[in-house]
C-alpha cells in the first residue's frame, strides 16, 4: 500500500446529536496505519471531533441540519516530526498533545442544552397568530439564551421579537398574523 499522509473524508447525513465513523486510510510503509496528527472540520461550529484511531475518524453533528461535513486528516511527515524528544527520526513514536489536534473541538454546539436548530409549523389553532408560544425541543439550562427566527415557507414575511423566555419555551411575537402552514426556523443557543 502506498504512503498516505493526507485524506479528506466526506461525512453525509449525520442527524443532529449523532456520530458517524469513516476510515481515514493514513499510513506510511514500514510503520503501518497512523492516528492523524491534525483534523480540520469543514464546519467546526456545528460538528465536533469525537475520536481517531489508526483506522477510523469519528465526528458528531451538534447543529447542522443537512448533516454533511468534510474532514481533512493529516499525519505529519517523518521529515517534519522533530518534536524535541528522541527519537526525532520519523518512527512515529513521539506525538504532540493532543493527538490529533482539532481546532474548535469540542465546539459550543455540543450537548443537549447548547445550540438547537428546529422548525415550527403554524397550525392555525393557536390562540393568537401573532403571539406564538414555541416549545424548545431540549430544555435549556437557564433563561440566558438567544433565539434567532427566520421565515422558511411563509405566505407573508414577518419580523419577530422574542419574550417571556423559560427553560422550556418562549413567546414569538410577529409583526402580523402568521398563516396556517407557515414554517419558521429557530436557532436557540446559550449566550456567552
């Protein structure tokens, strides 16, 4: 098998909160398969590194609705493996800590009370079509969170305000009445 120091993995369709594992194929003849020294995620704000072995890389989708992410995996070439301790000869016995290094992981989107992306479809049965009570799928730790709302499939585009926040719901005030079947997308995350 020829040497392989770089690979790009194409993770697809990972549900929010789920993980996926793919083989990275990094190897150097005579030494065998390698744990990556560097992992770069295409979308570090919505995916995070979970683990790497000599064979596989595992990542988690923390907030991306499509579930697709590319990951760059790299093993540092033996010529560059001068980490200050013997043997600096490319035997792959010395490693930097952490290994692999993955900037941004774990990310702010990780965990049940962090970034949540979800939609709400207006039923028409709401008491006031301009004041909608929206349930948060996973309860937040406290009421110190932000909400971003966007129109997805609506009859009339509206502006929104959020108030009366609890850990499990909030009220969305629209500039006008929403229509049955309107879809509103929400991004809810703790404030820093």
